[in-house]
C-alpha cells in the first residue's frame, strides 16, 4: 500500500451493481473514441493501434494523425471533461455528465468538426451481443462522476502494478493498454512461437481480427469491471493456447480460481483491495498464473525473462 494513503483512497471500492448503468454508458463512449483512433491510425499487430492508455487524470487515445496535423482525445475523470487537442493549437471539450450515447456522439462529432477534424467511424459497437448504433442509442444515458472517478483510480493503480510486472519480461510484450471492446486493462506476454488458429466467434468482431490478435502463443492478464456471469470487478489471467493442466494449476492467492466459463483464472478485485498489501497480492497472482502458463506451455523462460530491472 502507498504510504500516506488509506486503503479505500488508493484502491477504492467498485461494486458493479452500484454503477452498472454508468459503466454501460462509459463503455459506449470509450468505444466511439476508440473507433476514432482505429479509423485514423495505421494498423499495428494484435490491434495495438486501437487502445486507450491510462493517464494521471483519466484515459487518452495518445496522438492520432490527421493529414499533417495530429490530435488526441482525453477523458478527464477529475474535472469530468472530454478534451480534444490539436497540434495547430486549437482545442475543444465536452462536459461529462448524464446524457444519452446518441447525444454524446452528436456533441463529439460537432466538436471535431469545429476543429476541422472531419471523421467517419463505424457506429455499431463491437463485442456486444445486441449492439445499438451510437447515433441511435437513447438507452444508455447515465454518468455518476464518483464512480467514473473510482473506475479510473482502479485503472491507475492496476496500470502501475502491471507495468512493474511487465518490466521483468524481455521477450515480446504488449504495452499496458485499455481495450474498449471488452472494457479491460491488459498486458500480454508472448512466447515467440506461432499459435493454432483461433476459432473466433466473438460477437461483432471480425474473426480475422481475433485470429491476428492470437496469432502467437500468449499469457495475458488484466483488470475487468465485471459483467454477466461475473457480477463483480476482477483481475484475470489466461493462456492461449491453454496448455494441458493449466486449469488445475496451483496459483496464489488461494482465493483465485479458474473459471471454466471464461477459461481463465480470476481474482476478485475486493480480495486485492482489502488485502494487507494490494500490490503484493496482485503481483503474486500475475506471477503464479504466468508461471503456470509458461511452465506447462514449455516456454523458453531463460531467454524471455530477467531477474533484475535495469536502472538508467
């Protein structure tokens, strides 16, 4: 735990039932902003060109090209604004407050047009069972600033610990980044070997995208706010392809479990938040689940890892 901060200040409670409407609305807002980055950015392996990144105040697209200009879009969950900044010095903003996805979409496009950023995106959400196009979605219209801020704080702490975990791996590894399709913060390690073709089948996501994402063997972990059969926030870890015996592997802490529905290990967020040392508890989960994936999968760990972290 960070010195000078209470448990709840550093790792706030985030019961899904208390903010599920806000979560669903934010999911759609994240998707439309992420699709702007997708539409304007060169393709990067494993869809790394579409993600958002955690900042000291929220989430950002990072710089996006637009001809010879560059712009970026930031969610600020401290002042509760969406900020659009252009390399020519112009800027726009939208207050984050309760409004429908359709209204938010109109405001976003209006602000972009004012900055001479004339963009078109696919308005149908991805990875959703019954997607409503952004410009028609009057269903999702909630915004609770307290829970939006709490969600960002969880991402902030998770991002920090994930980066510490990432630092011990010298093989190919993703950034720590936020996928707006499934609404999760993730970091993925690669063995370096090709993987069997993924079966695909993710709702409203082209199979070709999924198969390219899982073109090589991975051990992936992340944070997810919950939904469906898992009605609470949780950390997860999985391997693709899943090696024999992975589901039965002994991982820590003991409260972590393998979900046969999700085919991954899950650790409830509250078990981390309320532990004596949330950082250590989370790192233990990340390391032991990776150990299981790498050992059972026969990874060349000697060439992929280091025991020390270089200092500049």
